[in-house]
């Protein structure tokens, strides 16, 4: 079975540029989560969706960050304009009905470096 | 609000030795507890979870964890580690119901390094 697919795996860009991270959840999953991982702050939940609708975006750091889920099989996390402090590994995860006995399945992440 | 504290940032052990990775949590409501493992350049994988019932839960790769409500702990153990267990381990907590349904709070992670 295909897992959560994230692209690109690595992104290096200059500050001020727009960055778009992509995620394809596991088919049939109705919850999608975006996380950011850094050495300083660990793993942080940025936003999550249920049935394509954003439920909690309280972890989104600032207005430069936005996330969309136009359909059940695709989500994007966009940073515009990007800054060096946005450098991190960004993970997408999905789960089914978010029932307690259903784990979140993580993608392999996008390693983002802003120069 | 919930919080998770992993008491050791790094744990070095020799192969075939036992290991315990410590996790304490704080919450004003009932919680579900999880351990995830992250291998280099990969996402997180679920090792085991505590939802209810028996306080000793068994997971994949020979790991187990014990829920202690009075001490608000959920320590992860393995009686004999392998080189392949070298990874970062995350403890996580989720409200058992309520408005934050779905939201996991992670600890800072413990890097387990198994030496030959």
C-alpha cells in the first residue's frame, strides 16, 4: 500500500521566495496533519484538516504560512515570503476518522533550507 | 493544556543490553499515550499505544511500555536492544475525547544509540 507521499523531499531556496510543499494522504484517510520539526522546538503541529476542512490552525506560526486541501487526495503548505528561520523538516500525516485506535501515518518529510 | 517531558535527550547503550526511555506527561483530562520511532531521514512510525485496559502494552520490534497513572508516566522498555534500534523515539499524548480530538502533543524526543 502506498503511504503518505510528500514532495519535494528536499528544497533549497533563497529567502523571500515562495515555497510550496505538497502532500498526498493515504487513500480513504479523512484527517490530514502538517507538522514542523526543528532541533530547537521539536515536533510542532501546524494545522490539521478533517474532510478537507481546516479544523485547527493555531500552530501556524504567522500569516506567511498558509495551507489548503482542495480535495481528499492533495494538500499544500505554502510559505510566502520564506525566511531562514523557516528552515526545518516538514511532515505530513494522515489518519482514518482519527479514531483513537487509528494511528497517524507520516510521510518521509520535506527538508527545507532557506538561505 | 497538555505537556510531555522526555527525561533523557540521548541514551547510549550497548547491543543486547536492556533500555528504558522515560516519558512523563501532564494533563487535566484523560489521555491516550503513544510512542513513535523515527529512523534517519524518515517520518515517524507508531511503536505502540495505550488507550485503556491493561497498563502494560506491547508494540512492534519487541518494545513495551507501562502506563502509570499515579506517576503520570509512560516509560518505554526493551529487554535486549539491537543495532537496528538506533533511532529517535517520541512520546506523545492525545486527549481522550473533547474539542482537541485528534491533536497529538509530542515530547522533545530521545535519541537512542546502540553500540556494538
